[in-house]
């Protein structure tokens, strides 16, 4: 589970401002001025992309931008699980452990990550690079087991491939995203079982 | 207008009526938690499920609009099962701690689980617990009891206009909170206690002091401001335990302000319970018998020439005693009587000139509003709530001339001076409204101001055959009644020249400070505050919860308080004290009972016979055209919680001041001498 919003925690910064006022304006321009509160969600996202997480001051700042009392922003931010309300590492590793992934060996993946990074689920590495979370189904069960790291999915994982992904990220490289076994079109392991003609045309499968 | 069938009964309802409301009209009971007549409909509790023919599943009756030909059943087996299910879910995480809950005996959850729930629980797992929130000195929270109906949030947002509360997190973790542990700051916050259907929000001062079934309930009215809110005073063993609102659509709807609700502990503190006479030898106030006190007053009055005797009636004085005092002063031959103790010089010659003509409910009809020299939030929180309601409904343009203040609706600030009044214009308004704060008439140019306001009302069309949008907002419960019975002097009284000063419930600094050092001051009232401090004789009187008395609210509506408890100690009802004094003076007033006094009042002022009627007064001339001052209007109330002797004696109000006005807590509570 993600850490909860702690408005008075020590790690809460004193101030916040958006780096790009233009982006804020662009977002607000999408909504009629009396519906500015619709901008709360994209602005929360903008703040999270800027800082990696959303602080209380950031929410207060958004509240002001949309002309709502701060509690309205807190309500939205605490409702959705994709907003990070406490600081996270540079890479947020969200490992799926729901049934399909678990059946395909997610437990081993978690173990591999925990040993490699020397942290437990819910913790961050000392260098501030990684935070490990266990999450529910991310909708990529076809290529289970899988992990989401920041905006990208890495699928068809093995204990080795996840470690090499983490090593590459730590080294500042960009490991290839998607299926790590180069599976195309999420087809069955034994090759296409439907749409065979199309698969052939695309040059995949047998 | 759609016709529908509910449990086989046919009913035709207004378009837009919900099924739940339609059922209510038929007397069919539908249980509910989240639905509240005065709030928006979130339909989140699901307790109000009903069966709609041809619908695949039960529907929430609070949120579905009555439609033509609907066939609704509320008592089928399916619905009984559905209610049981909802009830069971609701109780899963509820602590079931009724024996230690203040809501017990008047709890919707308790009643409805009794009526519609299971008689045992099937839930074996651990319950969740939610941390209590500290939201100030008025509301106690036990958040584990909360059923997330969100009424409190909606109340804050929609009625009070202070969005302090919110629904945080989701699923099992969901909770009501302010997050930033902020006190809920609103003059209306106490109403959340009433609307919370469970014991999550209860009254802090009332906590664990009584059970609802032990209380004696007295329906009466409030005197903390000039709104005249309808209240119910609950007492136990001769003590006021709490104060609750009573529904009155015309006045307070079903809300009351925090002062009305919570200042009652002031009724028990700092009370004058026996007469006092200042000793000639020690110069100190000493306890005395009634006969001694009255004799010494009578002696002083007899020894003084009538034109050196003045009488002032204060903010809380009731009409009965004011009339008695007026009669007494006339029989003594003194012309010096005054109720406008704050120096207000409003012209009382035309009634329409000093009352809230449209009525408080009339605000909802207005389509433009100008506030002059008033802060309705502080002066009359329920008038303010009406303005906000109207603004929410139709976004009427609101302007303010006077000190800029924080109001729960947007307004245009047009300036601060009398000159700005003359410039005001409004476009396309069929029912324009002006609300003038009575405090502006405390300036030396009061009469000219009165005339300017009158002219403006005529100019912008406030005065029509069926519409009078000229409204004066008073701050004091005793004022309009005293103006009605003419407790005024033509010229300002030179207080410093008076040898005998009679203060009837009057604790105003400026009067007391102006009294001559050698003047003989009589204070008749219930609290040891400023007036009693200065007095040479104290005549202890009853508070509004201890007497049957007439009051007139700012609308000119005559209302009656009812005795809920007996006056403390030897205190007496106000008019009786004056009657006894008149006898002592040998000028016995010609009424011996409250009935006879009322007959005397209605004979001269017929409108006092019509209780609880919002009057329609004839428009007329008032004010005198003259030179206007250039200075800006000032607001006088800066401490909402400390406006009269009762609040000043109240610990709860003191706690509110400390909490909500942390910086300026300088108002001193003066002790009785
Ligand atoms: S505190 Fe009371 S009013 Fe507020 S959501 Fe909970 S149950 Fe409803
Ligand atoms: S179960 Fe892991 S992505 Fe669906
Ligand atoms: S009263 Fe209808 S859903 Fe709550």
C-alpha cells in the first residue's frame, strides 16, 4: 500500500511553485472558467511529474489555481492511487502480484528485486533511486508477470531480466520496454491461436 | 405534473419532486441517512431503496425523480431484504457503542437499525477504527461512528459556505476530516451536530450531561441577535441542558447560530440572584432584601426632579418590561427614555423605516442585493445563510458599501462612505433589495443617512405594491420592540446631567461611562456585567429562558419566549419588578398580571396581538435630508462570540474566542461588583 497523505509530516516542503506557468495555463484553458475545478486532476499530475510526488503545499497551490478550498484537492488526491502523496525514489517500481501475475511467478520477481535493491516492499533505497511497491492488476496480465516503473511497463519478466532492468536504470540507461522475451502482440507462448493469417502477414509466429 | 403510484396509492406531484418526497407526502415512511431536505442529494447511503416496477433492481428513492406512471412499492419483501442488507453493511464498521454515545435515544442509526435491521451481527472480523478529529471547542467527534453520509460536508459547503470538511481516502480507509486538523470556523457549525444522523458529531459542551428522554422540552425563541430564531430549550431539574433549533421556514429554517446554541452555559454563570444595595458607609454593594432594594430606589426617585431621571432599555430587554418602564416614567413625569443605547438615531416615526420589510424569507425573492454598512455574517448569521442560499440558487448580483468583510458569497465592493450610496444603481432588477446595518445610524448624520437610504430604495424600485425590499438589519433582540412602543426620546439624553439612571438590561459602555459620578444608578438585569458594576442598586431579573415575554425580531415579527426554568435565586421577571417598584413609588401601574399588561400593550399597539406574523408595513416618510459625513462606515461587532452579557459569561463562547480570534482576546469579562 502506498503511504498515506501526512500533511504535517517532516518531509513536507515549505513551498512549491509550478516550473512552467504556461502548462498550468494550458491545462486551465481546457475548461470553462466556472468549471476550473476540473483542472484539479491534470494539475496534480503536472505537480507529480515535476517533483515525483505531490506535497501538501503543491495541493494548496493547485487549490488556489482552480479557486477551490484546499480540502477539495485533498479529497481528489487521496482518492486516486496513482498520485504519490509521499516522496518516492526516482524510479517507482510497482510490481503486480494479482492472481495472473502471481500464477506466472511474480513472487520470485519480488524476491529478486528485494534482494537486488536490499529493500522490502514499501521501502526506498538509500540512494533515493528506487521505491518498491506491490500493486494490483495493471491490466497487462497477458504478458505476466509484469512491473510498472514510472510510466513504462516491463513484461514477461524473469528474476534475471528484472535485475538487469534495474541495473540498467541505475546506470542511467534506458532498458527496452514491453515484453522482455520479445513476444509480439501478446500472442500465446506456443504461437498464434487465432488471427493466424494476420500473424503470418506481420511475420510473427510460425 | 406527473402522477405516480406508491404502494398502490395514487399521487400527483410537482415536477422535480423525488420519489422519497412524494412518499413523504403520502405519509409513507422511507428510511434514509444521507438525504436531507435542505441539502443536495448525493444518494450514497442506499437506505432509501424502493422497488420500481419493471426496473431490474431497487432504486434510491431520494435521487430519482417522480415520473408519470411510476409504480413504486416500499414494503415488498425485496425492499425489506435490501434495507436489511444496507443496514448490515452500515453496521459492519460501526462500533455499536450506543450506551456511551450522546446520540443514543435520538439517533437515526439506532432507530433505523431497530426498525429495519437484523437483531444480531454476522460479522466476525475486526472492525476498523478512525482517529477522532479536533475540530474546535463546539463539536466533539467520534469518527469511528461515522457512516460517511457526507451531510456535514454538504452543510459546510452549501449552507455555511465554509468548506472545511472533506471525504478523504477511499474504500475502507475513507474518513471525514479536515486533514489539516483545523477548527471548523463558521457561525453555523453547531448545526452539523443536528444533521449528523449518528453520534459522530455531537455537542462538546453537552457531552455526557443528559439523555434526551430525561429532558423537558420548551419551545421558545432566541434573543442573542435580532433574528429571533425559533428554538427548543431542553432542561433537566431546573437547569438548561442544551438548546436546539425549531423549524421555522420564515425565520431560521432549521438552523441556529452557534451563539444561540452554545451560549447557554452563560445563563448559569455570573448571575445576579439577589438584590444588592450599595452601602452608604462602605461604598460596596451588599446583599439586600427586595423590600430594601425597592425602597432605596423609590427614595432616590422621589428625591429627584423628574427631568433628572432617565431610563435606558438594553439589548435584551423584552417588550413587556419596556412598556411597564415607559408607563412608570410617564407617571413620574420624566421624558427621558431611550432604547437606542448605542447612540443610534434612526428615525422611528415610520415602522417600515426601521424593520426588515421583505422578511428574512423574502431574501430568496430578491434579484439584486445591496448591503450597506453591515456584516451579516457576524450580525445575523441566519440572514447571511439566506443570502448565501439565494446566491447559490440564482447568483444574484450582491454589492457592499461599507467595511469590506469576509462573506460566503462573492460581492462587489462599491466603497465605504455615504456618498457611495447615492451613486448606486442597478440594472434589470425586478425585485431589488437593500439591507442596511442598524449600526450606521449611530453616526451623527443618522437622520440624513436614513433619508438617503430611503431615497435610494425608491429610486431603484425597492418599493412596489407587492414588494418592499428596504430592509434594516438590527443586531439586538430588544431594539425593534422598544422602537415599536416608542421607548425613545426626541433629542439625545444628556446622560451626564441625570441624577437617577435606570438601566433595564442595559450594559452599554457609552451609557455607563457617561453617567455622572454622583448619579444614582439602578441596574435591572440578570448578569453581573458592566451595568451591575456601576450600579447603586441591583434588581435581579430573569433571562429569556426564565420568563414569558414578547420580543420583536428585525422583521417586525412579534414572538414570545416561554419560561423553561425558574429564575435563579430571588430573581424576578422583569415587568413584575417594575410593577413592584411602581407600587413602592405610590404610582401603581394599572396591571396586575401578564394578561392585563398584554391587554394594555395591544390596546395601544395592535400589532402585538398578532404573534408570529411577518408584518406588511405601509411605506412612508422618514429621515431628514441633510449633510452626510465623509467618513467610511465601520462595523462594530468584531467578536462574534461576545456580543451580550450572556455570551460574555459563557465559558464556551470564551473558548471560541480563544480558538477563532487567537490574536485579539482582549475583551475582558468584568466580574460583578
Ligand atoms: S460525521 Fe456524521 S454527518 Fe458527517 S459524514 Fe459522518 S455520519 Fe454523516
Ligand atoms: S495480474 Fe498482473 S497485470 Fe493483471
Ligand atoms: S437517502 Fe437515498 S441514498 Fe441515502
